[in-house]
């Protein structure tokens, strides 16, 4: 009896905690919404942009992630994330960063560049290379570049390697971990829970489904993943070694040599980094500031003359031309319907391409693709608009960013020209479908599904066993989708069906290999894609027209309020939630976001999960 009362008391205690948490959540939402409205009103007042009238260094103090385009998220999405203790990611558009550095190179008031990258999140090598190219152009203008950091992550150090000199904290270090692809595998767990997984796929290397059918990576997936991971890492090492004028061996020592070198300096990573030539000097923060004062002048406030990347306002290129090259950015997983947070909406992107087609001033289109794929149906909706542009006499050039794989390659396949970076991940030409059923697990609890239907397909779902005949129907659909995919590749890449099948099978290729195999036309970056589009359209001068989904006035208003509210709200909720729940809540939110994008109406997915995880 005592245990019963204790159990009831515990139950009511948890119920009360839940009620109390909900009460606090509602109060906080209302409070921060009010604060957001006030902040929005204040920020709408006219403000003067900061003017740069004193020679200063531009500080590239990037904070957060680097993206191809800003992520659209509804006000509700933003507040929902905040309710789970998640602040919306701080985003920096890749093309804005490059444009700013290039403009600063020609600005007489900018005397140098300081890389302060401590808040930069992990970023793909392909995007980092494009920024590095702009830094090299800045140096060619005869202006110095300095980097200072305390702990350099792999991405931060890559950009820092472009500096003329790297200063690092005396207690710091350079963390080079290499690239890897690791996932959880659930086969044994599903067996213990009596969960049945039904897989439909074509492609020896289409490994998205392996975690549900295996307890370890298959030999085929291991072989394919190792090939492109090695190429990415070699590209990283070669770039840094060239920038730092050092040997690649110094960046990739054998583990025994690494241990010996660290023992020699008593585990002092900063001293190790200095001796290996990874950095030039070890300094305190104040010593670093003193050095920068000597280079760029004293601001009279204990620091050097500088302007933040976020305060510097490059002047827009006012080159006038009736001829335009439209740029449409497709970034994220491809889903059927309208664009959602961090995803490519098939209907939304098709509408943007149609907008370019119907604009008489647009003479060519660059489709910028950064996607691991997704819905096969939505991919075809987008590709149909690419064909429509070509039929209208407007050349289409695809510029591949970090990833243009599976569905990302599907939407690119029929372009007039495909340009990839050597480190782009592409290919993954394959189709899969996945259905998990719980009839055995439910039976263990005495729960069964029964009824009648007019056809064998009636009532197919997660609570019923899948018949062999219905499974065969699904597999036939997947095989047809795969044949459709490789037929498109064969038709537009001038291959036989057999040749297309040989480079397909779900295998991931780097841009360098894709060029050799005929999947892309050139190796180059976004600038090269613009030049190619201008050449195909026979344009000597042109303006870039960035075609984006416009926000309705009310959407913009609510989003501005949500952005102002979300950070303090997320901080407040994170403090209110039990610490042990914050990280799981974040992981669940991310998992649900991915699942929400897997919405192909026929259940046919062209998606490369490994491609989306590499940073």
C-alpha cells in the first residue's frame, strides 16, 4: 500500500511539473511576443547606415552557418523550435560573403582583412573554397590578411590558412579530425521490438536503407564512401599545405608520429601547432590586438581601426543592362509541394524557374543546386521547368555546390551545361522506398488490425502485415522509377542505357570523378557557371537577377517578430527544461524535420543521406 501511494504521489508530481512547464511556456510565449512587437516597431525607425570614413580593417567575424540562401521558416516554425530550447541558426549567405570581400578589395578605406572565425560553424569544403578564392583575390590587391583564433576547428582553420599570418592563443590548438561518415544501425533493435522493415530499392550502393536492415555498413557502401571521403580529405590537405607552404605529411601524421610529437611538448597543442608550422605566432588576446593596432592604427578605444563584416555595406553594382542572368538557388532536401524550412519545395522552385522563363529580360538561367535529393516526383516537377526554359530558348547552366546527388542530380540532368567543383558530391543515381510495419509489435500487447477492403491495397499501412503481392507492386514502381532516372541520364548525357546504369547504382561520386564519367561538363565554381551562361546566351554584359520566393507583408511582419522573440525564448525554455531533455528534444526536432521532407506521393525517394552529413 505504501508503494502504491508513493507511486501515485510520483505520478502527480510529474503531472504538476508538466502543468507548471506548460504554464511557463505560455506565459513566456506571450511575454516575448509582446517584446518582439516592441522591438519590431523600434527597428522600423529610420536609421543611418554606418559610414566608413576612416581607413580600417574589415573583420570577417562570421557567426553561425554558411548557407546558399537564407532558410525560409514560418513564424510558427521559429517559435516551435524555440519552445524546444533551440535558437534558430545564424545564417550567412555564401554569395554575400564573397561579394563583400571582393568589394572590400577595391575599397580604398579598407586596409586589410582580419579573420576572426571563432563562431563559425562547420562548413562544407566546397563552400570554403569559394570564400578562399575571394580571400586570394583580396591579397592580390596588395592588402594584408591576418587570422587570430583560440581554438581552430577544421573549417575555421581552412579559411585561416589563406591568411598571410596566423596568430593563435597560447592555450589554443588546431583540431584537424578529417572527414568521416558514421551512422546508427537499428536492425537488431527492430528485431527485439518485432518491428518489420520492408525495403524497396534499385542500386547496389543505395545505402540510405541500410540502418534499418543491417547492424553495420555493407562492404559496397564502405568502398564507395571511403573513395569520396579520401578525395575530399586529400583536397583539404592539398589546399592547406599549399596555402601554408608546408608538406601534406605535416597535416596528416601517422598516429604514432603524432603521439611522439605531442609527448615531446608534454601535450601542449599550441606549441605542437607552432612547431608543425600550422600557425605563425602564439599570443594572448591583448598581444594580438597590439599587433593589429601596429598594422591598422589605434581606434582610441583600446583596439585597432576596424569594421565588422556585419556593419560593412558594399555598394551594389549599378551596371545597367536590359539583359539578365537569373539565378535560382535550390538548397536542401527536395520535397513535394511548397517550400518548407530548410527544404526545396518542388512546386516553389518550379514556380521560380517559370518566373525566369516568363521574364523577357532574362536571357539565361543558372540553377544553383545544393541538395542530397528527396522526392523523385518533386525532382521531376523541377526538371520539367528546366526543359521548359530550354524550349523557350533560354540556356540553363547548373552550378553544383557541396552536394547535388540523387534527386539533386535528377533536377540537373537535362541542363545545357553542368558545372561542379572537384569536391562536389554528386551521382547517387538510384531510387528507394521504405515502409516500417508494427503488426508483430502490437500483437505482443494484444492489439490487432482487422477489417475488409474492396482491393488488396485497401488498408495498407503501418499496423498491417505487407503481403508479398503488394510488396511486389511497390518494388515494380521503384524499378520503373530507377529506369526513368537512368533513361534521363542516358538521354541528356549522351550515354547508352548500359553506360548510365554503370555509373548509377546509387554510387556517390566527387565532381572530379563525375567529369571523368561524363556526368558533368566542367569543373568550376559559381563564377564559371555565370560565364558559361553568358557565353551560351551570347551576352557581353548582364545583370544578375536573384529570383527568390517573396514573403507576403504579413509573413514578413510575423517572421520579424518571431526572429526577435526566438533567441530569448529559446534561452528561457532551455533553462526551464531539465538539462537531460534539451539535447534529445533538439535531435527529435531535427529527425522530424527530415521525415517531414520524405513526402513523395508515390513513396519513391532519390536521397543521399551520407552526402548531407559531411562538414
